[in-house]
């Protein structure tokens, strides 16, 4: 018998939201609730896509650091090419919880020559987006979804 057959819908939702029934996609020993597992999974996938974009934009770069999960620093960084700093997220919309605004502010404070915010959100075509006039030195790139 599956959870769907055994549980009332609200109880099932509570299990997924509050109980650690999942794990970090890159660390199966780190328990997470299912909602956080989904969030981490799609952010990691977006980070890998963003890294591919950076490699394509900067063909001389051979190495990037990806600070996945709760690691400090920019989500993607490198000292090569004058420095690269990028923040990456996956969300329903770029404005959810002011995520785009917060990431623009964070990456704009770095000393990197090349600054990016990448996002994966439904309804946005893949590619560069309009720059925010408050952060003109940061490229905003949609990864699509």
C-alpha cells in the first residue's frame, strides 16, 4: 500500500513539508524534507546549466568552483578571466521572495569582472534578460525550464 492510499491528502502534504522523508540530492546521508529536496535538486541542475553557459562564454576557462547548497561564496566563481561570480536559483518566478533582487545585490558587491545571475523559472525563454538599471554590471540569464 502506498502513502497516497494510506494517508489523507493534508497528512501527506504535512509529511512532505515537515518530515525528513527525502535527502540532499548530492548527499544521501543528509536528510531533508521532500520540498527542500525538490528545491535543492532544481537549484543544482540550474547550477550545472549555468556552469555550462559560463564555460561557453569564456572558452579559456578550464575550472570553476560551484558552491552548492549552503556553501559560502558565490554559487559559481573563478579567479580566471578577471574573475567570475554568479548566483543561481530555480523558482516559480524570478521575483519570488525577491530572489532576483537579492542575488543581483549580492553578486554586484563582488570584485569579479564578469557578474551573472542565472535563473530557471517556467515561462521565461532561455537567454539574456534585460539588465536591472540598479545593477548594470550584472548579466541576468534565464536558463529556461
